[in-house]
C-alpha cells in the first residue's frame, strides 16, 4: 500500500478525533504533525533516490557486444555522450554529417577508452526526406547490436 494513503488516513482520523474532542490546540498540533510527516516522507524519498540508490548498470543489462548509436556525435553533447558510454563499456556508432569531425571524435574517444569499438557513419539527417534514404542508413546499421539510441543531431531550417 502506498505510504501517502497511510499518512492521509492517519491524518484524517486524528483530525476528526481532535475535532470531536473540542481541543483546538490538539487540532493545530496534529495538523503540524501531519505536515511534518509529509515533509519527512518526501525528504527520505529524495535522499533514497539521489544518494542511496545504486546506479543502473546498462552494460550488464544490454551485454558486452552492445552498441550505442549517437547522432550528432562529432562534437558537443554528442561527443560527451560518446565519452560517457565508452567509459561504461559500450561500443559506439557515431553518426554525423561532418566526416572530418567524426574521425577526430573517434580518435578522442579511443584515447580515453582503447578497448571500445567505434564505428562512424556519415549522414546528414536534414536531407532525409524519403523512405529510401532511411533504408540506406538502416542497411549500414544492420550489422550492429544497437541497444541505445541518443538522438542528439541538430536541426536546420
């Protein structure tokens, strides 16, 4: 049963009991106690979620031969995503329209994690206007076991 339902039920019973007793100060005390209980409930949940909960091990969940596809992976946030996933043991498929930037990104990530397999795909996603263009890209990606997709590519007018 949800803890909020229990707290609400107890609060309701206490308020009704104090109302029938005619004790105004008891009612004020119990309202404060209920508010404090709700505050503590959310505080404990916050501490549990952000400080005590174990980090999810994605590499174990998806396997050693798993790949992460990062669009816009030649620089910026895409490159940082690539670094972080490489640190966690994932292989990478970097996709960007900048071929030179992709090669530099591949070298940077390989310098940080030498055992990571990195593949690059040159593709301008802004020019993807028909199904044949998508089929061509999917043909390039079929050989990889892609478990996670980070769609980080920018957009153009």
